[in-house]
């Protein structure tokens, strides 16, 4: 198996965790604007996003461009599941259906 696929999957997973960290940072109240933007959740979230971007660019070296969006669409599912796990968000039929429509659109486009 091409190692670029593994690198891209790690990148997508890191990006999903980065979104969760950013949401956690945004959901808390801070007494100053500086603390709102310079807290551990926000800094970690942006750090993971940057690292994920680096890994994605690295994976582009070994993958055809048309296959990358198919793998990156896994991020939609990961964010939905991680939100359920960490924030106890309900997986409504509307969220699941919306995610399925997005994934179906990406798959139809690439078929």
C-alpha cells in the first residue's frame, strides 16, 4: 500500500481533532479577548491544523489529485462522531442525512 494514503488518513484525523479543540476553546467564557484567542485549546487546535496541512501537502506527492477529496471526506464523519463523543451532541437524522448527502455527492462526482 502506498504510504501516502496513511499520511493522508493521519492528516484527516488530526484535522478532525483540531476542529474539536477549536470548538472546545470557543465554547468557554474568558474574561479578556486575549485569553479567548490565546488559550491552550485554540493554540493546540491551530497547531494541529497547521501540522495536518503539512501532512496533506506531503501526501499529495504520492497520490493522484482526484483521490484526495474522497479520503478527506472521511473528516466529515470523524467530526460528527468526535462531537458526539466529546460534547455529547445528538446524532440527529438531519445531521446523518446531511453527511450522507455530502459523501454521496463526492462519490458521484468522482465516479
